[in-house]
């Protein structure tokens, strides 16, 4: 019967489409598994105590480690946090708690635009701003570049989380005779704290893996960090330097560095999602 | 009357006694100023960014004018610079990546939002998102030692052998080149496009789907008739956002594209992107035409990504996607 | 005097729309005053003018005078935050701070005004306030549990305790029992009766029976026609309002002919 054929063909088409989509999903998982597998297996082999504690050896010598790069990365993340977190959280507070239609719209627009600027261009910008004026590459410049990368994300996340705090809490606080700023800080921000922390951790996870903006701000170094105004090694830049070099020993260390980097990023990303789930459930 | 009872007012007097800076107007005004300045910083940063880049690129802009965009010469020794190979490499690698990423991303988005069993959707979506968490430099490392050799030994020779004479696949095969860079870019933008598309599809009201199902539509027909058309603006926005990210991608591309400032017809040939040449050359330049030319390249890239970003926002707003606002760029 | 509050020509606006107009009322100290009237007549709006909460809505403002403790709370040099310490409010839907413990909720008004240091005073205030709100016995063994873990009626009493801790002169209650079950409502009504020894209470309620049960004085508000602002039709002792009102409209409302 004509109807029956039609139906069979349509069902066939539907099942075929289903299979294609499922296949697409599996295909996407393949590179993920491959990358993680290579990072784990290649990297684990080269991980040892030396890796975490030693400085890179001069060209030609084997051994050594990325101790300075790990410390350097922590340092850069620290600087970025000190500069970027207060700015971002305060800006987000402005967007959520204060009414200023034109400025708010402009800030939101520019924050979104800023978050779409390629990170290497941010690096060039900070170069012209800090490296040229200070006449040197520095950890400070690297940290500032990372802070600028973090800023829009932290601000928008803070705004979103603050908006989720019900107005009834603000009312309750104000009705008690608690001043506006105290209400915002001690009631609203504190209540949204879990969500804000998640946004912060996700932002940190992203800048932990950033390489391009550091290439000509913090540059690189073969020694332990010596100061805010000196170049500093970082894990991503070190991985890059070793990966494109011709020495097999360095390639091994690049894999090891990748393993450490991926672990840091994953712990921050996944950890924040779990933290979020726990904290935000209590506000409902 | 309570006049003779001193108690009720005593607590308030005590509070008033300890409240100093926090007291009413002063604390509120200071705080308001603080957050206002923080918000203003974002505005100032963007303005400063554009200004500083333009200022540094100015020597190159005035020297080469519009010819900068069409010249293919990149000669630091003789101080002659042109943007064409880099613009070509940037755009072609990104478009190629899109070509590969779009069907896969859509398939994933459809599967995760319409077909997959409910218990699987969240965990699977999470796993796809993991792709976005991997740093660019790790992609590059894996690309150099795993992907490029693989492509160079299997896929690329396959096309070259089976399509002889086609300029698209002609020329020596190194493994690194436009194609390899495009493949890794495709993997990197996959999570972006699929996540935003998926959210657009989820935003389609279930009534539409139910209407189609009530007519006896198969699952695929339901998707095709009820979901995709309504999610289309969001999907297009997702694609544009993915394109924007591909254009600005630096590390993985630099490690895989071959870094040769030449335009050739073959997609297996080495090429160069704007982000890559800046990454490779900027750290060593001193003030001068070379540096200005590199910054002018940065301005061009900035302009392209800015335009795309704005375009995507307009489209994504139509389907109210929140994921789009959090997906931005990588290194 | 300290616990009474009077308004002269008070009007409240949202942008260009007048919600209540020309309210002249003298609310006596240490009494319970109920404000009744049909939905939408502006009772809650008027109430919020008494502790300067109305102006927190963008575009909203009040005109006229509100005299408390000898001064007009709307005078330009007056700090609204201080007013709200002297005139507290309990809301329709209980709103304890969810991430704070019960004890911290009660002492929030003190701590966030900067009184952190004196722990003994805090504990004593918490106990005293919870006792006045008739909640002490039920929570004394779980003072560190989060405020959101209590039942609806308990949460509302917690909010009352929180308002009491700051020791205001006047407590405004905006339909405090409308979201609660009858048993909790009863508990709160009993509490109100004891509270008036120390505080002045103004309660907005759409429940006439509650007003008759609980209050000493009653004010009746009404919008005479749709689009008109609400006005105070009549004000007097509860017994008079409910048995021999002066105005026909009051009588109609009381006897249930509308609203």
C-alpha cells in the first residue's frame, strides 16, 4: 500500500538521521579521548619530583623540570586575581544593583565586546601600555593581560548571580535600617557568593591555560621568578617553547606540562560546577 | 506613654554610637562611587585599547595605506609589509574549520537536545564541553605530534592520490599546513557552536514539537519542521560566534599552520594567520615599521572579530541564548 | 511622642500615577492599629510611606508630612536608613536571610550596623527577641540552623523577632499572616497582643475578622472609583468602626456588601 511504503521510508529516514546525529556526537568524542589519552600517557611518563622542583636545564642537557613555570603561572594568576577580581565583582555589582540605563547598557555591550577580542590582541595592547612604558617585560604586564581577559566574564557572572537574589531579601535588610551599601555587601553579595565563586573559578580556569597574551608581556624565563617587574616563566608558554623545539627530551616535558595544566584546568572547572550546585541549592 | 521608659530607644542609641563610616549617606555614596568607577574602567579599557593600537600602528598605516591589504610582501629585512597572505590564511583556515565543524556541531546539538535519552543528555553535554576546557597550547602540542603526522600520512595523501591534478590538493605534503590547522580549529570550535545551537533548540517551545508530533511526524521530521526553523537565528549566531573564535585562535594554529607567508591554491600547503605571525614575531621587534605593521595586522583582526561579534549578538538575541554570552575566545 | 506617628496630607505616587491621596491619620502609641480596605486601595503603599520604603521603587515618591518622634521623616536632612531603625517592618511573605543561622538572622540588624563585638549582648538580644516573638521554645536548641529551615509560620515569627531586636518604636506589618495557616496566624495574633506593651503596631490586613480580633484602632481606605487614588475614609476605635461607623462606605465594606 502506498501509505505503508511512505511510512516505512519516513521512518527509515528518521532512523538514519538519528544515527547520523549519534555518530556526530561520537565523532566529537574521539579527539577528546585521544587528546586526553596522549596527554595522560605521554605526560605521566615524564612526571617526577624533578619536574616540579627543578629549573629547566640548558640546551643540550637532559633532565631538569618546570618548577619555575608552575610557580610563575601561580604568580600570574595571583596578580590577575588581585587586579581583575575586585574590578570585575564591583563592576558586576554596579550593573545589578544600580540603575543607570545608558551607562549600564554601554558597559554590558563593551564587556561582551571585550570578551570577544582575541587574547593575543589583548597581549599587544598591554604591551603598548605597560611593556613600552616600563621598558621591560614583566610579570605585572602578564598578570594585567590575564586580568583584562577575566574582567568581562567575572563582571557578567557577578551581575547574573546578584540578579538571582530575590528582592525580598534586599527589602528585609533595608527595612531593618541597614544601609544600602551594607545590604549589598553583606546580604546580596554574600547570598550570591556561591555562584560568584563559580564564575570566578571558571574564569581562573580559562586564564590558567592562556598562552598568547603572555608571549610578549611576561615573556619567559629560565630562572625562578625574581620580581613583579621581571619576566616570568609560565606553564603554557614553557609548553609552547618546548613543543616547537627540536629536542625529544623537551617534547616529553611538554607533555608532562600539558598533563599538569589540563589537570589544573579540569579541577577548577569541574570543581566550580560542583561547588555551585551545592551552594545555590540552599538559596531556594 | 513610653516617654519615661528609656529602654526602647537605648538599642538604637547604641547602634548609632558604633556606626561611623557606614552611617547613611557617606558609606552609601562612597560605595556607589566605587562600583561606578569599576564599571567605567571597562569602558575606558575598550577605548584605550583601540586608541593605543591605532597609535602604535600609525606608522604602518600612513606608510602603506590601503595597499597594505592587497600586498603579498612580508619582508622585515627591507621593511616592506603586506597583509594579504595573513588575511587569506586567517579567513581560509577559519572557513575550512567551519565547514567541518558545522555538520558535526549540528548533529551533536540535535542529538543532545532531541534524540538522546534524557539521562544521557547532561553528562554527554558536559563531556563535549570538556573539549572547550582544554588549553589551546595543548591542542597545538597534540596537533604537532599526533594529528599532523596522521593527516600527513593518511588523509592528505588520500586526497592527493585520488584527485590528481586538482590544485586544491596539489603540492608537497608536510603534515603541517592550512588543512591541519583547520582540522584542529574545527575541534576547538565544536563545543561553542554545538552548545549555543543546542540551547537555541531547547528554547523552541514544546508546543511546536507537540503540534508536529500530533500530525504523525517522525522524530526527524519533527526536528526538521518544528525545531530547526525556529532555532535557525540562534544556530546562525552560534556559527558566527564559532567563526569569530576560530579567527582569533592563536597557539594551536601557530603550531600547525606551517608559518609561511604565501598564498597557494592547495589546502595542504603551509600558510600563515594574523594571530600566528604576531605570536611569532612580535616579541622580537623593536619600535619601527615592523612593529607598526604587526599592530596594524592586529587592528585588522580586531575589526573583523568585532563585526562578527556584533552580528552574532543581534542574531542570538532573537532566540534568547545565554550560553552565547559566556562563550568567548581562547588563546 | 515616641511611639505615635501622624501623617498630614500624605500622598504616594508611582511615577505619574497617584496611588493614595491626602491621608491624614494619627496612629496612637502602644496600640494596634489596623488598616483595612478592598484590594488595590493602597493600604500597603501607604504603609510603606511610613518607613520610607515606598521611595525605593524607581520613580516612586511621597508628598506630605509624616511626623514621628517630633520630626517629619521626609525632611531633607533626615537619613532614611535611621528612620527604618526606628520604624520596622514585617512583610507578607516571610523573608529570613536563607544563608544565616536563626541566631544570626535575629541579630542581623545589630551586627550589620556594626555592633559585632559584644557577644553577650548579641546572645541576650537574640533570646529576648525570640521570646517576645513566641519562637524561643521552638528553636532554642537549634539556633545555628539556617533560617530557611523553619516552617512558614516559624519563619514569619523569626522575621518578627529580627525586627524586634533593633528595638524600634513602631512595627509595621504588611499582611503578615496572609501566607500562613490558621494555627500560625493564631500564634502571631497572640504575639501581637503582648508586643503592644512595648511597641506601636500598624497592621495592614485584608482579613476583616482579623482586624476586629486584634486591633484597638482601625482605619478604612478605599478607592471610590477605578483610576482614583485611595483615600482614608474613616478612622476610629475598632469597636466603633465595626459596630457604628460614621460613613456608609465603611458600613458597606464591614457588612460585606463589596470587597
